[in-house]
């Protein structure tokens, strides 16, 4: 009978650290036990979408199987394991005691609460003579502290400055002189077209996974969730090979048209030309550098236009790295920001999609059905309404963190509270990202079949976005009037007559009072 090799090191792998290219996986060592866990402390800290839980559990299972096949020693603590203490630290402590491992390693978490919990637990274990070390996840292109250090001497934390520095550091889309290709750093002005119906939305070639067994296990464990589970046809990549295939498909079929229509809204084509790579990126199946390189190579090969490629790269090299840095520089206080003092709870239709506002019915409905909505649906439809209606930013944050399959707090919190709700008072965004119905009508086709009239400001059947928009600026004028990007808005307010302003205020108040039935 073979005697098990003693464990000299326990290694914790979190559910968003599924990176087979990490140095941990270069060479198997039978004395190292790698541990992945499904625990209630992670499923329950906010209420999550069913597909998000299923996809993370399924991806962890696939990762364990693949690494085990390579010869690595793996332990997968499932949600219904009788020995599961339902806490990462409690499970680690029990495993350390069981195997008498003198050393524990973990990749640094990307969420502040886990980072703090593991650091405190590690210090306690170290005091008991167990060596505990945190190592880098080897994923991001900028260290945690890079954004804070970059902006420390500056008055404003604007992403564009950091993005240009990252372009230069990583030599992305630069010519031989080190200047930006095409003669400009940012082609955002060219990437704001309404989709006319052609070219057609690319076919959805993502895999179909049957995870009814995992869903049954989640339900049996009593995990609370919301949204549609779609356990018979989960469409998200569960390993690196599937993620690479999705990247290939986007480069070939989505990227050429991504730039033109990245801000468009379409009732019959909710995916349009978006990559849907964020789940694979945020669980580290893909590395941002390889995604950036593939996009740049497509432009240099002449298969995708420069504005599309630059706009896509800006989301990854610029925005993604930037919001992570903002998160680590500002936590833990960032989560408490509420610049406008909004306290209204989310209406019940955030969990059903049952609203007569067509754009919101589509955006919330897509979120509930697929655990996904593209960035304009998130920012300029759902978040726009939430800010105009005065919803509690902490409640909005919890909903976004729970509903989206790619939402982990390091990326979701700055996007929701900073960009979406302006709750940080303008640290991240240069102005509140709100609009009336006119913008939604210009960028999409939802208004054509909406119960509300997009060109009407007040009265029965008027689009709620209109009165809420003007009331928002009238209410918060003392806080916002000095913003140079909002001068035109307040000049328009001043041109209105007293009766028009009063009618807008009254209708906005009625909309908020009847928010559950909008």
C-alpha cells in the first residue's frame, strides 16, 4: 500500500484565480496540495445570480480536473462536503491541521474584504509557527498601488492620463517614434454610432454546458440566488481553451464592427459586437496582455479598423487597470460614498424586469436572463435611471455585484459607485453620466415600442427619463453648477419658464412616488 506523500505546502486557489499559466502550475510537486473551495461565505455575502454561482463552481471543477490530469495534487471542497466549514479561513485551518502542513501560500485576492481576512488569518497562523505567504496572481499589467501613486501629485484622477502612460509603458498602438498610431490617443468620438440593423449581430458560438447536477447541489445546500439559472445551457467559457476560442471568435467577427456600435442599444440584438470576454478575463482564464496583443495584431493585419481596436484596448489596458487601482487606493471607505445622499430602495422590478419602460425592461431582463448586459445597458440605462430616481448607491452596488457574471468588487464597485452613481463626488467620473430619453432614442430602438413617449417631458405617458433628468439637475444645482462640463445643462434650465420647471418637478415627484408601477 502506497503511503501518501506528506504535504509540505497548502496552496489556496480562489474561484477567480483560474489561471493555468501561473507559475504554480509549471511543475507538479506531490508535496503541494492545491485547494479550491465552494463556501457559503462567498455565495452569501451578497445575493448572487444563479448563473454566476453555477459558472464559478463549474469552472472551478474544470480547473481542478485539468490540473489533476497534469499531475498536480488537488482538493476541491464542494458546497455540500460534510467537512466544509463554509468559510475559506476555517477550511484552510482545518486542512492545515489535518495535513500538518508547515507552510500555506495563497495568491493575493482582488477583493478588499478577502485580502483583509486572509492577511489577519495568516498573521494568526504565523504566530502559531505556520509560514504563510501571499504571492502575486500574475494577471494584471499594473501593480495594485500603481494608480494611487500615479495620481498622488495630480488634482484629478482621470483615466485618460493613466491610459496613455500604460500605452507607452507596454508599447501598445505606438509607431516607430513612440507616437500613437493614427495620430491620436483616443478615437472615442468615432465610436458612437446607432446600429441600423446591418451588419448583422454575429452568431453566438459560445459553448453550451449542461450543469443541472451543479445547480441541484447549489439548491440542496440552500444557497439563495436570483435570476434564471439556465443550468441546461450555460453559455460561459469554463476553461482556458474555451476562453481562447471565444477570443478568436470575437477578433474575427466582433472586433471589426465593435468600435462603430459599442455604444448602441438594440432590442433584437442585445450582444451586438461586444466580446463577452469579461468573465474569462476576470476569472483569469485569459491574460489581458494576450487579449490586447490579439486586438492590435488584427489592426496591423488590416482585419479591424483602428478606432475599433483602440476603443477595445482602452477598455482593458486603460479602464480595467485604472478602476482596479482606484479600488485599492480608495478602499475601504470608497464603498460608503454617497455624494447626493440618495436613500431610495431599488424597486421590485429590478428582480423581475417587469417595467413598462422598454429600455429598462430589456436591460434588466437581459441581466436576469443571462447574468450579463453590455456596458451601455449597465451605465446609460440601468445606472442612469438609478441615479436620476435617487436610488441608494449601496443598494445599486449590491445588485450589480450580485447580478453580473463578471462582477467582482474590485471592478464593479468603482464602475457602479463612481462612474454610474457619481457617489464619489467626481473622483472617477468628470460628470454624472445621466441622460434624458433623447440620448436613449438616439442610440437605440427601444423607444419605438415603449409605452412612454420619448419626446414628451410631462403629463400622462411622458418618458420618465425626461422629467427625472431635469429634476435631478435642478435639485442638485448647488453641488454641480461649478462643473464646466454641465454649463449647457444649467443654461437650458435657466431658459425654461417657472411653470415648465414646476411641471417637471411635480412629474418627477409623481414618478418617484409610483416607481414600483413604472
